[in-house]
């Protein structure tokens, strides 16, 4: 049953609506219930409702909820921003500078392209900085002619990069949104078509939108302004990738009739945890005020603990979790260890492994990061887009077919001279005549195989199976494995990918173009039965949107949380925005806890960038100082009584005895 604030948000349709939802206040439920309300009251047909969120996983969960709530819920369009941009570009490709079957390149591939466009000898770090700068301009909605920069090389490179990508008929992930925006803002009829197509638009996690995404939203809203945005300014933690929490305020400026509806009742955490989190985040400026509260009871005081070293912190926390598991019979699934940066996980993983405790760590290697999967998709990309030079270079000698580097240089040189793509050049008589008979035959066999499968009729799975059989991919990955275990894993990767292609061929993709469009925006192959057993350990960014019964927030020290980079950036720019975002990250971590929250820090920590054994004085984060004394125990500002010290020693001794009994 919806509470009064949630119901008001669901039923309001008179003007644009901003739902300001505190952590754990049921914002996703409001979106899905609003979908049902619009359809059931015949205010909007399900096929004209569009919802946007930030991850494929969130989109999938929202879609499933919509189907369970609404007749015709499967017609509601739920996607990420990138998927929506891809949809627009695919349907309107004839109105762009691109052609059907365009490729979507990942960061590794675009890095290589930028390196090729730059003078030789440029360091990898400089290329990465320029890549980041171009991405930032795109996230701001800027084309090369819009950019004002103190570094002319960067603006020239941006222009060259866009032209090169058009030449090879390819887009990067930022382009999916930028080029969609450019299309809608420059072509009135196309914009009007999409505004008619999208009768009601809903946006989840609105505080995470960047400037380009916000402009895209504005261009999709028709004269009726049917828009609902759901977000929380206190959970805006992605400024480093272009997100602008000030987009919440821009809504009020750009939509004068905007209504703001707050959701303040939390259904996750105890009152103590919420009061402490509120006290911390209130130190930030707020365009909107809200006070989240809970009816779940006062709960435990927040435990704040100081350790001499990070090693002591890891040992103590894992011992405590073992004690609670064995003595209090609390399942390991109820515990989460959250930290600011990935490097902090190492010590905890070591202790978990030593004690044979099950755990799950987020941010594991993506399915699409494996070499074998990238090779398979590169073959399919070249079939769909013959101009995809990056795909051509990846597969020309994979598996090894005796086409060496000199041959590839010959192909790329002729391609540059004649302004044609690499696949065309590989079939050009000038290239062929410049090769030995043996290499000629190998190259002709390769291009003939590609041409044959480009012309092949059948489902994406049939075409994929045929070309991977033609190159004997399974034998190649077996030969390329270092040991028996690697051989098994590599073959499994290939077979899993083929199974997934087969499934997508039946459900989502009628041709290879659609298949690759779908695959390109996936962040990984998510198992339907993904295991969640054991202690969850992850970064604070990865924990956003999740909840756990018992949370350990570790390494809460100056220089870690807030991160040293945010401190130096603020000092350099004379701002406080970096620390404010770090404070919001602290708030996100605290509000993941349902029943129990422990916060810890080390007094001394080794500099991970220093090979010596020297340790540096550390100490509690300023955010710990912002937690009220009456809501915590062990606060650095309070002096422990003799009785408290005795009780802590007693608890530590009991934990040790319990562990010895279970050895």
C-alpha cells in the first residue's frame, strides 16, 4: 500500500513533476505504480510510456515490475539513456551522417583510434587524458565548434576523431546520446515525431544526469510536458563522470509549472542510522530540504572504531563477523563491507580466504572484457559494418592465418591513399599484386569467407555459428590456452556466447544488426541465477541502490573518504564541490544499512604509491566528526569509561574463544 506522499506522486499528472525521494523511500515503486495509474485510467497507452534509468539491471527490474502491474506492461519502453539514444539513431539513421549497421566502439578501441590520430611518441597517459577530455565535452553536449579550450591540440583532435568515426561508420558510447541530441535539435520533424511517440516520460536516478542527457530529455518533451523525474540530490555521487546535481534546479527554471513532491518515509533503516546520515549530509548546501524518517524503531547505536593499522582493521572486522555468524547464528549473507576505493578490498579478501568464509565481490571482470568474446563480436561487427576498421584489424590474423604485420601495413597504407576502408583495400588489386602468392591466397580466403557470410541468409545465430565453425574457433582457443583450466574456461566462454546469441536470435534480434546493437550496450553477461551467497564486499559507488542488514563502512579516513583527489581539486579551484560529493558518498554508504552500522578508520596507513615500508599518520574522516555523539558509541570525540573498556575486552575475549572452539 502506498503512503500519502507516494500516492500523491503517482496520481499527479497536471504538470511536470519532480519526486524528491530520500534513500529507501520507495522511489522505484512510485515509477512503476505511476505506469499502472496512467494505463488503468486511460491517460496514456502503454506503448507511449517511456522510462529511463541508468543501468541495464535497473531497467530489467523495472520492466519486470511493470509487466506484473499493468495489462500491456510489456509494451512500456524501459531502457538506459544509451539504449534510448541507440534506438533513436537506428530508426533515424538515414537522417544522420552514418549508415545502417554502424559499429559501437568501446573505450579500448577509441583509445587506439585517438593514438593513431596523434603524432607518434605521445605517451599513453596523455592519450587517456585527451580521451577523457573529449568524453567530457560530449557529456556537456558540445561539438567541436562549440568548444573553447586553452589546448588547441585537444579541439583539433576532437574534430579529427569525429570525422574519422564517421568515415568508418562508428560511434562511441557518448555519441549515442550526443548524436541523438544533435539530430533532434537540428531536425524539427524528427523531434516532433519522437515527442508524439513519447506521450509520458519518466526518469529514475535523475540526479545522475549529465548536461547532454538533460538536453536530450528536454528535446523529447512535447508541449504537454508529461514528465516525471525521480531523484535525490543527496545521492548525487557521479560528478567525476559528468553528472550534475544542479540539473534538479534547472528543472525548476526550465519548467516553471514544475511540482515538487517529497518522499521522506524510509522503509529500510532504523531511526538512529537515518538521523546520523541526515546529520552528516546536512553539512552540504541544499536547494531542496527534506528529512527522511522511519517507523522501524530506534535501533542500535552506530559503532565507530579506531584501529592502529588497516591490517588490524581487517582482522578485527572479519573476526567479529565470524563471531556473530557462529554465536548469534547470523547468516553471512546479512553482512556487507563497503569501502571508498577498490585497493581497500585486498586485506579483507585475504582474511576471508584465510578463514574460508564465502564472499561476493562486486566489479568483477565483465564477460565482454574477455579476449575471446571481443574476437567473436569483432567478426560479427565486420559482417554488419564493412567500414569497421577496428574490427578488421582485430580479426585479420585471429586465429593466426599467416597474415603478418607487413601485410597489414600494406593494406592500411593503400586504404589511406585511396580513402577506402581496410576490408575494401584487402580486396584491392594493388594490395593483392604487392603480396607473395602464399599471402595472396591467405588474404583472398579471408576476404572470401567474410563476403560469403555477409551475403548469407539466416538467423544471427546461424550466421554466427557458421563463421565460427569456418575459423574453427574452439580449436583456436584451446591451442591458445596456457593450461588445462584455462582451456576449459576459454571453451566455455565461446559456448556461452553462442548460447546467448542463440537466445537473443529467438527473443530480440531478427538480424545481426539488431543483435550487435543489443550486445553493444550490455555491461556484461548477467546470469539469471547469480549467486549472492556470502559476505558482500564492494565500493560505495557499487553499493548505491542496495541494502544490507549489517554494514561495515571501512577506511573512513581523511584522504580516503573524502578522497585526496577531491581535497586537492577543491584547493586548486577554491571550491568545496569535491568534498560535498564525497559527503554524499558517505551518506549513501550509511543509508545502505538496515539494522546495524559500524564505521572504522586506521590511525596509520602505508602510502600505497610508496614502495617503502613507511607508514603515514592517518586518522578519522571529518565526516565522522559530523555524526552526533548521542547516536554513536566509540566516537573519537568521546572518552571511554573504564567500564566500556572492560566490556570491549570481554567481547574480544569471547570472540577469540568462539573462534578457537570452531577451529
